[in-house]
């Protein structure tokens, strides 16, 4: 079906008291795993690709356009409501190219930028994007980041509620990613969420709020966060781990003299990528249920008939 505006997907989530996942993919195989999960759960979903971990030279040499083409192709065959996000572009130019490539939502990774620079870039992006009917996600504050030696708090900065209100007013962003104790890339423990800060932001900001670092977000905090304006969770790290675990287990089980044509690209049970997809799909489905999104597409269809 055609892409659905991100604003519409998030507005419905806020009204009905659930959140939508942006489950970050990196190629066609992983994107298919996400879409399969959403369709199996009858849930709206935000498909897309992230730039944070991707080589900028590759993106600038046609990668943005390639990802956009893959995303549009899968979205067109979806049976659930889908928005397509180009997440955390390195530069304003890359985000603009995301618009031209067919993404209907874009974002620049400004978490480490001075606030004034982030406002200028987000405002410029909104001006261009909104002319094309494309949504813009803004970001204010910087989550901590997990490393091999622990959690790095050196660049972390919590979102100031008053600055958040100013940011939204001056830029015109359609949703806002906030830093309230959430942590990027953390797998082995849960983040400690500052619900008081989230409440203060919610009281001052009237656009949907977004949580990055969804991998380590405590399940017990999901419902309270939704009640305080969070309508979108970004998840990436745990999905790559699920995919990798499935791929690794499949490859390890392959004996000598295996038929590579069955193992790669066959789309049969013997295809090692299929096992990886299944692991990732199962994880996405569990997160959709955690966010309360399961079955919401059925309700939307019934309402449209009436």
C-alpha cells in the first residue's frame, strides 16, 4: 500500500495509547524481517534504515538512493500502514537526499551538536521536507552510549524541557527524540529512565516524543512512557544481535561439501539468511506486543470501512 505519513501513524498511536516501533534495518533481508513481523502482528510499523553506523562515503556515493529504492519497494507491497524513515543522517545534505530518494520521514543525527546548530539544521530540513509532505524527526539531548568497557556518559546530556519547547517551536519538527536516561547500544542491562524529566518535557511539548536506545529500555517503563507522550521507540542493536545469532548458528551447523546454492539465495528452509530473518522477526514481534501495537491495523481497517 502507499506510504502513510509518519504524523498520521504517530497521532493514532497517541490517541489509542500505544507506541510504534522503528525497527532499524540495514539491507533488504533485514527490512523484510521487520515487515513480516508487522504483518504477522497486524501492526503499523516504521520501516527504514539508519546512517549512524554506515560509512558516509558509501551513503554519498549512491547508498541513500539505493536504500530508498529498497524501502519503497517493500512498503508498496505491505498490508499494514508503513512510514519509511531515513534515520540519523550524518549531514543536512544526506537528509535532503533522503527526501529525493523517496523516504517520507527523515532525521539528522544532531545529538552531539550545539543546540543552536541543531535548531538551524532542523529548521532548514523542515522547510524543504514539509514542501514535499515529508515528516522530520528532531533530536535534543544526547543519550549515553554503551561501549565494550561499560557505559560512556562523557557526551551524554539530558533533554532540558524548556529547551525542548523552544526547539519544537523554532524548528517545526513533527516529533522529538529525547534523552531521559535512555542509552544507545546497551545490551546487558536496562537503562534507568528519568520519568520526572519525561513528564516535564511532555507538559511543555505538544509533538509525539521518541525514545532512541530502545534495546535497553525497561519493559516495565514502556506503558508509563507512552502515557507521558512517547509514541515511537527506535530499536536497532538487539535486532542485529538476533539476526547475527541466527546466521551464526546456521553457518555452524553446515557440514563439509554443503551446497552453497541452497545455503545462499535459495529462499528455502536451507537458506542461512532465512534462519537469521526468522530470529529477527521473532524479536520484532515481541517488541510490537510490548509497545501495544498488535492488532491495531485491524482496527484501522474496520474504521475505514465505517
